[in-house]
């Protein structure tokens, strides 16, 4: 494997749901000036902009990726830029371009500049209707029906190829739906599990775009950040998988999610008007088996559904009182 240690980090997709909180966690850990946040076009938050370096790049354009890596002498990349599942169905070729050409550009720069390590995220969207629905194994049938899923499977395979063929150190997890209160997700299928908390605090009710018995694997953001950094710090020689680790925390139906919220928001009600995202949700597993992540790098989540609900509601109520949710 390439070199040494992580000193200067690039985060692509840093304005996104995971990227924004990951950037702040990395700035805490590695020093703010050593973590360069980048986005494609959405304006960064004040916090992101004022806490360290920020640049606009388009990961699908090699020259912009190369320029920022050279300018800041980057050795480690967290490649979070991606088009998610629902937008990917509206714009499949944009999804292909950003997710595949963007990834290949980052991997190619990784080889050319002998980068230390690259994080390559995948998703439960890598699975499909032929995949076992419950306790989905790490190594299983991957025949997704969305363009997002196609790019995630291809991305896992491509990144694994770079490990074997070029000795590039890249790793990644298959994120479940991620729930957070800092930055809203954009254009995914699991977005209902975030929106429901915002609407519970603002309105005491929510109209959900998938059916009540829809059950998907989910995770609270602090666990997602921990998984990301823990995997990036794991010794390479301990890994048998590289870019396709299942990570699990909790699985629940929308009915169970609404019941958890109703414990702390008396009178909360949820109604159901399924749209095209139902078919996407139905093609993903109910729950996944993360034994490989537990065994190879010690993965263990901290939050269950009720612990997450209490934390989410406390954070969103505070924002609501400060007038930040309108
Ligand atoms: N949260 C993503 C989506 O719904 C799944 O990776 O598209």
C-alpha cells in the first residue's frame, strides 16, 4: 500500500447530508485547516465556510479534482459526492456521470498522486428485489433496479479493482438510510425518515410518501460518522472486504417510527400517500447483517430508535424555538 498517514483531507459532497457533518467531525479531529470541504453548486452553510477551507469543484471534471488536490497537497479523500436514488431516477445520466465518472476521477488521481487512502461510500441501494430481504448477508445477490443502485454496485467493484490492480487503499460502507438534524438529505428514498421528525416538531403530523409497513435499515448520523472514521482508521491488513461493508444499526417500519415519535410528541399522526419512491423502497432489504464490519474493524452502533428519536426531537425543538426550521 501507498504511504504513511492522513494529514490533509479532501471531502467531496461536503455540502450534502453526510458530508456536512463529516467535514466538521474531521476538522475537530485533524485540525480545521487540514480538511478541505468541496461542493458542486449548493452554497455551503456559514459554519462550513467559516470553519475551514472551501472550494467548488465538479467531481465529474478531472481537472477540477486534480487542481484542488494539488493546491492543498491532499493525501486522503472522503468521496461523498453522489446523486441519490430518487433524483437518479429523474436524471439517470447525470447520476451515472457524477457517481461513476466522479468516482473514477478520484480513484485515478489517487493512483497518479499516490494518495494515502480514499473513502468510497456505497448504499443499501446496491441490493435489489432478488436479494434476501431479511438479515441480508454482506456477500449476496446485487441486482439493483435503480440507476443509483447500478452506480453503487459498479462503484464497489471498481474501487475493489483499484485495490487489487493498483494497490490503492480505498474502503467503504453500504450506508443505510441516514437520519440527522443538521443538513437535510437531498433526493433520496429514505428521506421520509428525516422529514417525519421535522414535521412532527413543526406541525405535529406528517404525510408519508411510502406505505406504513415499509421497513428499511436506518442509522442515526453520529453512528454513520463513527462508522466512516472507524473504517478509515482500521489497519489495512485486517480487512478482507474493502468497499462493500454492510453496516446496521436499526430497522423499523414507518408505523414503528411514528409510534416512537408519538411517545414524545403527544397526538402526533402520520398519514400515507405513496408515490414512485415506494417501488424503490420495496426493492431494498428490511434488515442487513453486518458481521463482516463487526469482525474486521470492530463496528458497533450506539443508537436505537427511541434514543435517536429523543435526540432528534430535542435538537429540532431547539432549532424551531430559534426560528431556524421555517
Ligand atoms: N438514502 C439513500 C437514498 O435513499 C440510500 O443510500 O437514496
